[in-house]
C-alpha cells in the first residue's frame, strides 16, 4: 500500500517538472508579454523624397543660361578694322534698343577707309558687303535666315576713301522663336586700284589698263534676342 502511494507521488512530481520545463522553453513569435514581432523593412524600399534644395537633383547654378553680350546696347557702335595698309572705320546703327525674334530688324552700316602707308593714298572701292547670320540658344546653333548682301552697281565698286563713305540699310527678317543670340558677321570686299609708274618715254602710248588688289575686312556684331 505504501509503495503504491510513493509511485503515485513520483508520477505527479514528474508531470509537474515536465510542465515547468516545457513552459521555460517556449519560443513563440510574440514579443514580451505577448506583443507582436517587430516588422523588418526591406533595404531596397524607396526612401522619402528629399526636400527642395536638400538633394543633388536641384539644378546647379552653372546650368543657368549665360548672359549674351549686346554690341548694340547703345544702338550706335563704331569699330576700326585693320585690313592690310588700310584702316577701315565701320559704324552700325539700329532704331531698336531690344531685338526680338519676331518682325524685321534694321541695321544701318556706314564705312570709310584711310591708308596707313606713308606717302600712299590709292583709291579704294567697296565691291560687296555680305552679312552672314547665325542663331543660337542654350543648346547650340539653330537654323538662321539666309545671308544678306549688297553688291556695287558700278565698277569696280563704291569709292570709300575718306571723306567719301558707303552707307546702306540691312533688313534682318524674323528669326527662330527659340533663339537667344544673333551673330552677324560682316564681310567687306575692298578693291584697291594700283598706281602705275610714270612712263619715262613721253612718246610711249598711254596705258589705260588698271590693276587692282582685293582685301576682305570682317567684323562680328552680337545681339541678344527675346521672343
């Protein structure tokens, strides 16, 4: 009777110990006091968008458009160009203080020549004036109107020895609406008449032929444009 009682007590003690061991080894997913497990955020998930001015996506100041020089800001410009033995004085005038891409624009050009060679003053003629137009925006060059030109109606050209001078209006047509800069390259074709030596024989026939040389003087005028 006593041995049966001891076996029953031993079995009860083993059951209690087994329950205690199992309780101590619990590995449930819940956190302390049964709270939910923490959420793991994927490192590849997108981060919050940067506030303006805090990230590299903000355009740098170097990307801003450069300022275009305005040679006709005062609407009256004078340049002196050296072409061989001649000093070419060119004046440019325009009634427009600001140039836009729409509508015609007028630029008046006058030119005169003086010799810088000592003791020489040959006759100089202007045979042709050409204006090549080039348009640009912040990205580069754009399509531009055709070149403008004025060709002398007399041969060999218009006499431009100072105080004589040449003057003409050039009309620039409307341009590409996206253009921000206009470059006008002026080319002046000058013809110089060479003096013949005085004949030593007074009875020799008079030589009526003429010899000429040609030189081209160039200048560039830059104007900013607005739409």
